């Protein structure tokens, strides 16, 4: 799946690159002015050029694209369907051009240290914040966080759209993509309950998990298999009333009293501070693991180096 995604991205990039080679942006500029002025004569006056020159430039653009962009209407010209599409793209292109000097000026005058991080969608957000703590205080930091499915993030990483990926599992072996996994640590799993459920569940933990309503992460997360194994070892058949991909959502529904739920112990302070829950008991032997995945065996990015050093 990762390989397919990389292939799709590369094919799209190459296709767009080939298209851009056939578009003369000076021709596009003349077409844009003609379309806005509603005729070649008015555009020629605005550009202070000969009518024949402007007309020839527009014809060259149409020839390179393979479509007629303008058609006669009364004494002027109007856009064809292809012309409307071309005009929409031209508007965006020239708007970007107008913004370019300001963007370059701001970049030169305000030095930034950019870190682009992919966040696996099964990773607890409070843990992401903890893992990134070593770099957050960096002066002029520009932190870009992008959340997506694990395989999609690895595809973006392979195309160097991300500096690293934070995930709850290591990168799978792939002969076509060289990715390197760095362990960042792990946290024990603990069961929590709302105040009302706690009164019932605490009397016979963990056997009570067969009786009280239970919330679990989906099997989309790496830790779900370990939780299931832990329950099976103890002969517990949980009464599962909800499954959640997002750990924050799991905690919110658990705090509302919908069911008891597991969470990483690293999130204990956050859970107790923001939700009316109590610690029910440990999920003995079950840990959630955290990893940073990159494309370099010897990490070059200074902030990624700092993050890995702090983990060690």
C-alpha cells in the first residue's frame, strides 16, 4: 500500500511537471489580460502591444494546451468551457506571483526552523505533545503537524514531504523504501472509570470488566491486540459498548460514564485534571510503544536529533 501511494504521488508530480514544460507563462499572461478585458484590442491597448502580437500569443497558448479558450461574442470575446478552467488556474497562478515577494521577504527577515511531523491517527494526542516537548522551546520554530493514517504518512515521508512520523508501531520492512525506526519510549496501560462506574468496578477488578460496560480503542491501533490478549489470558469477556480510533474521544466518552476504558499512564495527569475519572487498576504487562520514523539512518535534522537524544 505504501509503495502504491508513493507511485501515485510520483506519477502525479511527473505529469504536472510535464504539463508545466508545455505552458509558456508569458502566453498565459496575455490570455489572462485578454479574458479580463473582453477582447484582444482592449488587451493590446492595456499591454501597449500590437493586436497581432497579442493574438498570436493567445493562439500559441491554445495550441500548446490543445483547446480553444476564447470564442467571438458580439464585438468581443468570451471564454469557452476550457477557457473558464484555464482562467481559474491563471487567477491562482498570478495571485501566487503577487504574493511571492512578500513571502520571500518575510522568510528572509524572520529566520525559522521548520519541522514537519506526521502524526499517526491512532497515537494519543497528549503523548504527541509530550514527545515533542524537547523541541517546542526552539526559537523561531515553525512546527507543522499533519495527522493521517499510518501507511499514508509513510508514503509522504518517503517522498520527503515530512521530516519524521510519530507512530505507535515501527515501520514495516520494505525493500523499495528505506525507512528507519527510532524507539522513543513506552507507557504502561491503566484502566480508568467515571466516578459512578468506579464505585461498582473497584470491588472486583479486573473480573468486573465482564460485567461493567467497556470502551476500547479500535483494532486500528497497535495496542488493541495486546489489550485483547490481556483480557483473554484472564478469561474476561468484556461487555464492549464502544470502540474509538481517537484516544481523546475514548477518554471523553469514558469520563461521561459510558464505560470503563484503558489509557496510557503518561496521560494520567491530563485525564485526572480535565475529566472526573478515577484510576481503576493496571493493565499488567501491557504497554503502548512510541516511535519516530525517518528516512535517514544518521539523522541530519537538528530538531529530530534533539528529540531522539531526549528519548534516549
